[in-house]
């Protein structure tokens, strides 16, 4: 019995380790460890110089977005004024998308022509359902557009996208060489678009005659920071133009990166080199360029291979040292962890990044198990085998439930609440049974199977994309894109007015129309339900278009934005709702891989029926009342109740208890859920309310 218990523990632990490592559940903790472990701060290269558009510059020249481009042209001419001190490459982390002023634009083109200038572009991503080899998937990084420099400037410069690759924990530690450009955008952007830093690096290698060496990947790679914020040689944009306070020799044969360097410019990010401060985009690009130059890049190790290696080390450690005394096993686990960390640091210097936290946690779990087995299990050897299996299954289930609830703040305690309400209904049924008012009765085993099924009912959400689970609003953060677009339209209209192409009344009408559109979508964006009156108003607004003086038209909203704004209830589109609903089938597939003993045999069966309805209109299998026993119906009722009263859902406010039950009684009339169980839960929750004297 002890042997089987031990093997079961290993199986469950390996499953948890493999799932945690594969899904990177401890990503934030692992990145905290590896960011410090793999750091090699060699210091910035002296031939990489940042020219910052700092507060001093903004104070003198005003808002960056309103600058005339002749200032940038003057800067370039200033840098190349003396050929002896001329830079090797100039990178402009500034957008020059549309024509702004004919004379200034021409001056900028003339300044860049014949010189090694790299200009930033911007990739516009929009989530889209794609299909490859017959398999559909949701690509949140689909390239919808690439905002390129205006045509004349594009012809005399090199360009590269400057979008930062922000990691899930909010830090910038990844970069890309390039991206493949969709066919519809290749006329203006080419088949591939290099990153801003990679374009600068390649241009520098071309100028100096060096060989381009880059990570062999089309995806993300990790780079090492060479310095912290403010360590690169930095000169003020305004002072360089002034020419009297900045020594031009600092730019000789250097890589010069020009970009925002002031608070409020919306171009600051969190670097891994110094977690307590922010770093401006131009400095991050400088770090990436230096990483290319010094071979300080790392490819991410295959997550499945690392999960297998971690599991193997864990199993070998358990098997080899289980019988050893603790004063040997625990120090050995520290030695293994240290050797693994040292290996990771060595590999990082050779371009490979491996996770560490999962092995550390696995070894800690092993040590805890040794302690548990040595000092506690010996006291429990006379307990029945079934009780031991039950405890392990409960710990596994609670761990998985915690993993689900803690994966997103919008799930909070939902899993455990559903289990709690299911248990309350079972207890209330037992109370009625004792009073002779109910035939059904829940034994200890039946109730525990019910509660475990409730704890496991949402395990499939581990595989649901967070952008779907956490979608707070219909537009999911695209409001700024729409506002910027309409601001651009208003600016164009204003220019037409100033040029005499339209009247002031026409401009005022367009301004009022566009601002009204923004006000309406901001109002609708976060609403739980859109009534008929607002839908009618929205339908009209979604057809708005911008039309220039020559008759060219552009819609206010893209088709996807129209689809999102047209959602009547909640925040998910039909496609996103299908993705969310797929968690039930995923739950079934995951639980089918786990062995449940006879005591909990019904738990995985109950876990996958919580969205079925008595009238056959539920999902995923369209089961009817004949297919749904009392236990399955209980979990369905508990799930709906918690969803209604929960205060952590992104798409709605919590509903008061009485109103929640009114809604559920309506669902009973529609044939969705069991009315008797709804009333049982109503009574059970009523009894649990604080008494007047307790308030």
C-alpha cells in the first residue's frame, strides 16, 4: 500500500510539474529568478549614443506631435555637418507616417538622402481568427497594418518597426529580428519588416564591413541588457541643435538613436535590468542593438523538452534519495538546484534561455515530501488506503482549482464558490431528508464527489487565452486606436478648412459628429447590456465615414470594431464566446487523462455537465433532463448563481441576491435549470445570511 501511495504521489507531482511548466503558470516568478540569474551587465558601448527629446527640448519646442519636421532635418544636418565627426548610423525612433508640411517634409527627405538613416515604423496588431492546414486558431498578433514613413522619406531611408515586445509580466526582455508581412501590405512594407534595432544593427554592419549575426528564429528571442536606465551616452536634442554645449566628437562613427526621453511621451517601459525604474524606448533599442553586436541574445528553450527534463530530474531525485536521511537529501537538493542554476547561466552566455523556477519548486516539493513521509506518514500508517488516496486527490483538485482561480483576477474565488454552494444544496437536501420532506440523501462519499466535481468544473480554463477571459470591454483596449483615428480625421478636416476647401460650418459639423461618435462608443464599450434605443443610435454611428474634399472616403470604424461594438450582451464576440465555451470540452479531455479511484469516479463526469440544460439547449452535448441527475443539476445551479452575484466579472456588475434568484426563476420557466434546486439554494443562502442581531 505504501508503495502504491508513493507512486501515486509521484504521478500527481509529475503531472502538476509538467502542466505548470508547459503552461508556464509560474512565469512571473521564473522571470524574476532568471532575469537576475542570467544578467551580465557589461556596460554600454561608447559608440552607441542616445539623443533624447527630453523635457528641456519639449519646453523649448513644445509638443512633439506638433513639431515641424524641419527640426529633425536640422538635427540630421547638424550630425553630418562635419564629415570627420559624422555618425555611422542614425536611428530615428519617431513616426513620419503622413505628409505634414510640404516644405518641411522635403527638407527632411533631403537631409536623409545619401546618409545612413533608419526610421521607425509601427505595426498595428488586431486579433483575428486564422486557419493553417485546416486548423483554426485565434491569432492575437495578426498584422492589420504597418504605419510606414511617407513615400519620399521611405525611398531614401531604411525602416524598422519599433514596437516593444512587452512580456506577460509587463517587462521588456524579448525582441524580434523581423516579421513576415501579409500580402496585402507588401507593396508598401516589403515581404518582411525588420525591427528598428535589427535594421540599425544591419546598417551598422554594412557601414563598418562587419558580419551580421542574429538569433536563428522568426519569433521572439530574449536579449540581455548591457546597462540600466540613463547609462548610455545621452545628449539633449535641443542642445545638439544649439551646437555650443555638445561635443560633436561623441557622434564620430557612432550609432545615434534619437527618441523620446521625457515623462508623458508614452514611450517608457519596464526593463529587466532595473525593475524599480522605467527605461525610454530609445534606450531599450540601444540595449537590443548592443545585444546583437556583442552576441548577448538567447533563444527560448523548448518548453516541452524543459518540462520533461524537470520531471526527469525530479523523479530521479525522488527515487535515488527517498531512503536517505534528511540531512543528506536536503543539502543534495540544494546542490542540484545550484548546479542547474549554474548550467542555466552558462547556457545563457551561449544563447539559450532555460526556466529555473520549476525545478526549484519540484525539488522543494520533493524535500517537503521526504519530511512528510519521515515525520508524519509514520504516524498515519494505520489509516486506510482509501483515505490516503482521497487526501491526495483533494490536494490535487484544490491545487488545480487554485491555479484556475488565480490565473486571472476575473475568476477570483469562482471555482471554490461553486463548490461551496453545491455543498450547501447537498446539506439542505440532507436536512429536509431528516425531516421526512425529501427522498434524496447525500452520503459523505456522494457529497465529496459532488464538491470535487464542482472544484474541477472549470479546469479547462487553463487553456483559454487570457485576452478572452480578461476581456473587460467590447473593444478590449482599442478605444485609443479609434480616438487617434478620429483625431486624425479631424486634423485633416481642419487642414481642409484652413486651405479653404471646406467651410468652418462643415468642419464644426464633422467635429461634433466625430466627438459624438467617441462619446457613444465609450458609453457602450463597458455596458453589460445595450438597450434598443442605444442600439439604434449605434447602428447609425457605425456607418459614419470621413470624406475628404476629393471624395475619398474612409470609415470611422473597421469591420471588427463594428462587430465588437454591436455586441448586445457581455463583451465577447460570437467567435470569442465559442472559444470561452470550449473550456468544458477541454475540461473533459484533461480529466480523462487523470485516474480517479472508485471513491471519486463520478467527479469528472459531473464536472463537464455544468453548462447543460434540462431542455437540451445547453452545451457542449445538448443533454436533456433524462441525462442529468440531481448532482449535475446542483453544480449547474451553483455555477449560475455565483456567476450572477460575483463582483469580479469584467463584463457586468454584481447582481443583488434577490434579483439573482428572480433571474434564475426565469431560467426555470424557460426549462433551463431545476426549479426545486433553485429554491433549495435560496433557502440555504437565506439561512447563511447574518441575523439582525449579528449585523
